[in-house]
C-alpha cells in the first residue's frame, strides 16, 4: 500500500488531481473558521458544551463542527444531500423524472439543475430555522448568543448560510470534475475528520491525568479497531447471484455464452436510512420546541431526547424500516429481470421474467435485514458509549459509516487510476503485466 501511495506521485495527471483536491479541501477548511456576523462565539461554545447529545449536537457532527462555531458553513452540504435524496426518490416514483433518467447525459443535466434549485430552497428554510435557533440560545448565566437579534441578523444569516452551502456544493463539484472525484462525500468526510485530532489529544490527556484508566483506554482502542473492521466488512459485503448468458449468433459473430454474477450489496441503502430516521425523530421535538413554555411540549422533548430508551428503540425500528423502503426504491427487481432477459441472461434454475424478479426480491429481503440491524447498532453506539461508559467524545454512528464508505470509494477510484496506467494498486491481486509508463 505504501508503494501504491508513492506511485500516485509518479503519475503527473493523478498528482495534479490530488494536489487540486487538497487545495480545495484547504479552502473549505479555511471557510470553516470564518464566523457569522453578530455572534458571540464564546457564549456559543459554552452553550454547545451542554448540547453534545442533543439533536443539534448530532447535526453539528454532520457539518464538521461548523454549527457549534456558527461559521459561514454552518449548514454544511446537508441541503444538497437532502435535495439529492428527494430527487432520487422522485426518479423512482414520478414518470417525468423516470423519463429524464432514461434520456442519458441530457436528462442527468436537467436533474442536476433541479437538484441545485431545490438545494437553494432547502438552504433558505434551514438557515431561517438556524437563525431563529441562534437567537433563542442563552448561556447558563443568561448571556445571549446573539447580542443584537432582529430582522437584520436573520436576513444576513439566511443570506450567508445559503451562500455558504452553494459555495460548498461548487467546491464538491470541482473535486468531482477536476480532482480525484467523489467531491461532496469527501467534503463531508473531511469535516468529520477535522474533529479527530482534538478529540484524540483530549483522550490522551484524560488518560495521563487519571480521569480515564489505561485499561479502559486500551479496551476502547481494541473495540474501536474491531468495530471499524466490522463496518468495512459489512459495507463491502455482497450476495453474488450467478447469471448465465446464452449464446447468440448475430451475423458471423457469436455473443454470450459466459457466466457472471449479479452483485447485491448487503446494505444497498447505505447511510440514507439513518439520515431519514434522524430527520423523522427530529420533527416532533422541533415542533414541540415552538411551545417550550408548555408542559406537554417539555414532556415530549424530554421523552424523545437522544440517548433515551424510547428514542433509541424508535431509532432502530425506523432505520430498519427505511432500509427496506429505500432499498426497494433504488433496486428494482423487475427492471433487473427484464434487462437480463433482454440480453439473454438467466439465473440457473430460475425461469426468466417474473420468477427471476421474485427470486431477486426474496434474496434482497433476506440480506437487507442483517445489514440494517448492524447499521442500526452502529447508529446507537455513540449514545451507548457516552451514557453507559462515559466516553468523553463521539465515536461511531453516521460519522464512522461515512468515513469508512468514502474512504473505500476513494481508494477504489485511485486503484482504478493506477491499474489503468499499469501500476499495482492498493490491493495486490497478482502482478500487473505490461510495460510501465
């Protein structure tokens, strides 16, 4: 693997892409330290110390800590992610978007344009909510986060946060087009990883001061290693269904007659069910927050607070339910069966057509459950570690899944670039033949 990293710098084109990506990431990190106007950052930091396990604390992890610092990137790229998910769902349910998907490059261009418009709309709505939320925040002594609230503060905050989201979206597209690819996901991952050095130093200080025992520290490091390894294995796990293609004679050439497989991911939905579940559980407490002076509203917020038994139970149930729903949206067994039948493919022992679609649907239903249960466990893991074992920082959850998933995708893209140029990749699968360029 070390040799593969060295080979990256030997290839001029790949080296330029990597340096360009690092430059864009540096711009993003610089913007992550520019605060919004009209914010008392000292009071804000004090308030967020008590919100580590709250809904806003979880959202802050997604945006790389920008919300707790109230920077111009406090919204992060989440409006774009939400818009992309909505357009993806529409593409599976609305005939107009289904037609656009089949139009190829022109259709994808229109869908991307609609995604950008929807991103702006969602950004305006969410930035409005954040501006109201910041105005309502006060420290324990009564000091406000926003010393001079009002229309001007809300307007400037909405304008700045929405523009920040659009700028991040543009940076992600630059990485995708001119960098190493996977730009939006890389920006999310970098935002999450930016918190790790400070958390690691704090963890070491607590071990050296005696606040945490060395036995606990060693046990946690081993636990984190094996959990990360398990996430990697489940993320890459597939059920491969054998597919046989019959021989076809077209003109003077013979096509087909080969055996291949249909790869079905154990967790085809990825982290989307977790995001859906978090959003669904945020709706009721957010609505109750508008009536914070009412007793019933305080009861709802208390019962559905992150880390509670009811919250975790509903969280797990919703993740599993959304995993099945989203998998049914992104994987259409009937379409897969029709494509196989069109090109002369069939699953041995299964008739083409409806029986093939039913078989694929049956397999997906069986393999989705263990993947969804495992990801649900990873999602509630941080609250268990914080509440039961008093871990001083956030480990696991969506952040771990994002880091592992994006890292695997990035390594795969770099690997394909190296193999294309006759270099050995990160995973050695036999020596690559051919003269090196």
